[in-house]
C-alpha cells in the first residue's frame, strides 16, 4: 500500500474515533441534562404541592375559625365584640386571599371538562358532592355580610348591611361542608402530586438506565477500540523508539555498531583497559576488491559481501570485543585484553583467514580479500583518535604490500604520519594561497604533426621542499576531501590560460582537464564550470573533461550522469580516461556520451615488444573507429612506441616523446613555435621589360 492511502485511512480512522467520541459525549451530556431538568421539575412540583397543601390546611383552619368567630361575636358582650369583629374580618380576608391563590396555583377552570373527572381538582371545586368553590365563595360572602352587620350595630348609625340578621348567620353545616371540601381537595392534590412524581420518577429511571446503556455502548464501541488503538500505537511508538535507538548506534546493513557508537564508547574501553592494565588492540579492516565487486557484479553482491564479512567478524571475536562498520567497506574491531604482540599477531591471522574465505553469491564465487592495520594501546597511542589514525595508517601500509595481509603500526609509520599531517597542513595553506599550478602536456597527430589538444595537469611547487610529485600529495588530498578545491583552482587557471591562447590565435586544439567523481558530485560544479568559461571568454567547444570509467558507471541516483549530459549538451567534450583499466560497460562507449577515448599508458609502454598490448590497443582503436569516436594514446615515450602506434592506426598521442608537462610560459613558447609560418611577400625592384 502506498504512503498516501495509508495516511488517508489513518486520517479517516482518527476522524471516525473523534466523531464517535464527541457524539458519545453529546448523548451523555444530553441525558445528564435531561435528568437534571426532570429533577428540577420534580423539586419544583414538590414545592408547589407543599405550597398547595399548606394553603389547603390553612383554608381548613380559617373556615373553622370564621365560623367560630362568627358565633363568638354574636354571643359576646358589646365591649368584646370589636376585637372579635376585627379577628373575623382578618380571618375572612386571609381565607379569600388564600382561595384566590389556590385557584391561581391550580389553574382550575370551572368550564373545563376535567370537572367531570372524579379524580380531578376541578371535580372537588365545581361539582357535587363537594362544590368547594360554592361553599368557599359563600363562606367569604357570608363572612363579609356578618362583619358588615356587626360593624353596623356597633356604630349605631344605621348604615352598613341591612339584609336582616337572619341572613348572615354562619352555622356548623357551612363550616363542615367547607372543611370536607378542603380535605378532599388536599387528597386530590396529594394524589395528583404522587402520580406526577411517579411519572417523573419513571422517566428519570428510564433516562438513568439509558445513560448507563449509552455509557456501556460508548465503552464497548468507542472507548474500547480507542484504547486498543492507543495501546497499539503506543506499542508501535515504543518499537519505533527502540528501533531508532538501535539504528542510531548500529549500521543498517550489517547490524554492527556504527561510527557514532564507536566514538561514544571507545574512551570507556580505553579507561577499562587502563584500569585493568591490559593491552587493547584496534584492528582496522578494508576489503581489497570491493569496488571491483560492485562494478562487475552489482551493488546487491557488494551488500551481501559486507553482510557476510560482518558476520565473520562477529564469529571470530569474543562477546567482550567490539565490531563496528565505519562506512563503505571499512570495519574496526576493538579487542579487549589483547595480550602480547604474538597473541595479537595470531589473532589477526585467524580473523583475516576467516574473512578471506570465498563467498558464494548466486552461484558466483567471490574472493573479496581483506587487509588490516593494527594499533595497540598503550604502545602506539593513549587516546581513541590517535589509535584509529594509526590503525588506518597501518592499513594503508598493508595495502601497499599487495593486500590480503595485515601490518602493525611502527615508528616508520609514525614518521610517515607526521609527514602526512604536515603535508595536510601545507595543502590547506596552498589552497588558501591558490599555489597549485596548471602544467600543460600537448597531444599531437602522428600523421601531420598538428596539435589536437593539450592536457592540464596539477603541479605543486612547495616554497620549502620544491616540486612535490602529484602521486605524493593527491592521495592525501583525496583522503582529506581537498580535491574539489584543488580541482577548481587548476581548472580556473587552465581555462584562463587557454582563453588567452585562443584570443591570441594560438592553436592548441582542445584543453583537457581531469575531473573526479568527488568534484562532479558537488551540486554546483556545472554552474562553476559555465561561469568560469564565460568569465574567461573560452568557448565550451574548446574544453574537454577527462573522466575515469568508474565515474561514468556511477549510478543515476548520484546525479553525475545527468550532470555530464547537461555539460555535454552545452558543447563541452567528454573523454574517457585510462580506458581499458576499469569496468566500463560497452553501452557507455558510444558517441552519444563520449567524444574521445584515452588508452592507458600501461598498454602503450613497450607496445613494440609486447604482443598482447599491441592486440589490446589495436582492438580499442578499431572499436573507437567503428563507433566514430576519436582516440589518443598516452604514455608514449620512445620512437619505437610511436612507430607501433602509427602502424596500428592510433594517430593521436601524448607522452614524453612528444613533450613533457610544462608550465604556462613554456607551454606558450612550445605552442607558438609550432604555429604555421605565414608566407612573406617580397617586392622586386626594377621594371619589367
């Protein structure tokens, strides 16, 4: 599944979980809110019922009090009647007020159909047998008439109620009927309240169980899957963290510890060896033919060789030892308690013998071969950095002996290291001062002697040590990563000089400059090249880049192939240098990618005496001629070699027999001296007869 659908599914799942989560919360919140509202309604209804019951109880007491005060007032002496009348008046007013409040609170309607329901409040108020409304209103009216009658008598003014004393009497039957009605009303109110409360309780109970059910469903279908997903993601994060922690200190291909782990723990190993007063051996290994394996069998075979080598390293050392991959085909083994020199010698032989055993890959037997350099603590150094440097220097010495062997660090190597360190420092200074020079070696045609090209070569004239051979400082510069800077200095100087020749009309063919894969991997190399050509004023067609076969074989992922096509499309020529010594595919030897082949000097030297070399050069020449690619042989040093090349058909040559590499002033003299001489016009004196 592609990365995009995975992210899409993940986003949908997260959105679904979030939606379910919020929906569940909303449902639960709604149910809780409904329960709260019902509870509030129950409490409000309970308060209302209590209020109504209080009113009913008060009305019952007031009805009895009104009848009692009416009788007592009539039987009392004139001096006591005013107080009783006032009490009767207050009781009647309270009774009337409470009755109005009762009607308002109950909302009773005398015209409602509910009055025919024997269980309703309206039935008690407006229909038989209680007719509470009738008796209550009558009691209020009679009370008021009686009060008016008593007040009229007490005032002796003849004003007030004049309907007759017999019409204002309040007897016990009125009080009993009113009392009975209010008792029935209280029962109806209680029954109604109980029924209402029971309904609310049932609804509240239903909501409660529904809420519990929703919570259970949410827990089962939302929170449970969510918790499982979270747990799963947590495990994945923990695994990813552990994986990242492992990758941070281990090599992804071989599983050995990487350079980071070695850097972090090397000092600890040294301290342990110092505390135990033991020796610690650092063995740096390098595969001798790893590049050849990659070029001929592919990177899959190279990776397999690295994995097998790493496993053999593990099998050949103890659990207390440390194996690490520095990068590429470079490995390091740190051996604790290494013992004496003889013990280390035997151990190194056993390790190399195991690593150098043949490897079978897809039916092909591979003999990678390995070399090793050994440095010992505390003899050779007392710190991690120097031990690695010394082991690397010993490895370099072992490789110079032919590979497949090992070498101990020695005082001679120490002196070489000191010289190399000084050389590194001097190279840095020379780069900052742009002290590297471009020397030029011409390429000529054997047929007519014309100059077909001139190659720019790097030279370094040290201020104190004089001229330092390229074979001495170039390997050091390459290992330290200085070659891109040195290359740009030489390319700039060579292009500027060639531009001067071109403007002066001096024929030099094409300027050829060597470019390494490291330089081509620089992201701005093509921009630098075009800018230098433009500033100097040299046409791109007057420039050739010489590349070795390993560069053109470089994988497309590095961007070198595309960069070379871009440069060639601008008019710059490409030459395949040292042809025949690498592993270039014939698919790359075509005029669409290469303009010229350079036959390596090892095939040219003594070609007149070596029949095999003669056949190789002839085959390369015929191949190039058939493809329409020009060819030049380098390293021709004698007349015999030139004659052999001429006989084979290799017309263009470069070598000491033609000219040595020369500084720019000498090159200018050499080129100027071989320019065609212009014919001089001689004017004859006298006249023609």
